[in-house]
C-alpha cells in the first residue's frame, strides 16, 4: 500500500510498536486492547503502515487468533471510518446480515431471495458485501442481484439510504462505499488466508440504530467469540447461525444450530428442525450464475429446487424479526408470499427504482 501523504515517522513507529505486541514469540505475544486494535486497523487503512508491516501484522494476528476485545476494536474502526446507514423514523427495525465477504462456492445462495421476501412482508434488510475476493473468490451479493435484473453497483450512499428508507433493502458494496477497507484486499490475496479483519466483517453492520443483527459462523469457538464481541459492541439483539459456508443461510439438510442473545442476557440456544415443518431436503449445490438465476426466479414463485429452502429461510427470519408470532406462522406467511409471488413483485419494484435513480 502506498504510504499516505500525511504519514509521519511517528505513526509508522507507533504501528511498529503494535506489531511487536502481536508478533512476538509464544511466551511474550499478547492481545491488544480494544483501543489498540482500533488504532492498528486505522493506521493500516489510512496508509500509515508499509506493505511489509501490514502483511506481518495480518498473518501474526491470524496465527495468534484475535480476541473479542480486538475484534471489537476493529469493528470500532469500521463504524468510525466506514459508511453509515440509518432508518427512517417510522421504519421497522431492520435485520442486518453479517456473512463472509469472499462469497459462496459450494451451495446455492438463498439470502438475496430471503431478503426480497422479507422486504415484501414489510421487514427492512441490510446486506453488505464486496467484489470477488480471496480466499474463496466466491459469487457475490452484487452479482446475484445483477443476474436477477437488479444492478446495485455504483450507487452513491445517499441513493442507497433513500432506497432503503423507501423500499426496505440496502446493499452496502465495499468498493463503492468503503474503499478504505477495500485497500486491504490485495494483502489478503498475497497471504492466501483469511486475516482477522475477515472475522470483524461478520460482526459489523453499516446500520446505526436499533436492529436485529444476524451473524454466520462455522465452528463453535467462533460463535462464542462472536457473542462476547457483539456484547462488547453494545449489540442488543443478536442471532448467530451455523449457516451454509458460514453464511446466514439456514440449511434444510440438517438441524439448524442458532442462538439468540438479547441485551445482557446469556445466549439462548435454538435448534430448528426443517424436517418437522415439511422443509427437509438436500441443500442445492452451486453450479453457475445462469442456473442459479433460473432457480431463483422459480423459487420466488414457489417452484423449483430452491423453493423449500426459501420457504424455510424466509419463514424462520419472519419469526426471528417479529413479523410473525411463531415459526409456524412465519412459514405460513412465507408460503403465502411465494404463492402470490410477492418477492418477485418486490424485485420488480426495486428494478424500477434503480432505473429511476440512474447512474
């Protein structure tokens, strides 16, 4: 990364001190404080650290594994330097999804379709993602929406905010709305491993204000660390999901391991069984955009190989968000949305809005 024009020897020396803390040996390496982690990430994003320093920091931090207060500090950086989105005064509180930015490669994504059904039911949704990036270089949210006919690339943040407040859907696209964070992508490619900032991405939302935050995870230790981090960050309503490829998509091939954490209360485990609700089946494999787009349009009308998974996901999230009073009611509402093609109607409305915005 080129050095910032305002970088000083003092700032580079300060980063070196922080690097020493995470890069020392087994017996002397120690975690950063929340403030130090915030400071370190800000120095990297703002060009006050050399490429060598950034690479060393990211790999050393990965090897030692980030602690909750360090992840909280990184999210503090994102909250301060990144885009900010707020709800309209009369708007229901949104659901904000935190999932891996490097996309999907094995299973067909459901979250764009779930978002459309939720919006059709009056539930606002905030998504965030980037362009194709290491380590998976999987298909992205932007590409999926584009192939549905909704091109959300290149929108200024004020247009995203207006669309969110009027139609209920926002996609924060990192290259457009947070180029500082995008500057670290090439380092991730060089390392060939996800650095701790990838963990922070799962715990950050650009939405400021009251919301339900949903974060995907793969391994149990990651989930418990997420609970502690999100508690430090003051998140008051959180759901963690052992989703497909670490996403927030609920599987239908197995029991769904989720948990809910409200305010200062301990996390409450929720095991959901798609088999008990007529949604059990194989998780559809990812093949290519063309096949997915055909399946997606069919699913929005309640047909095809993604329909059962979409009903399950939309129904669960309608319940999680409080739109429906129970899981059974959520699934019934989701089925109605699919049979009436309400998600497809919402998609068409968003396409018209995007055309009117131009750019």
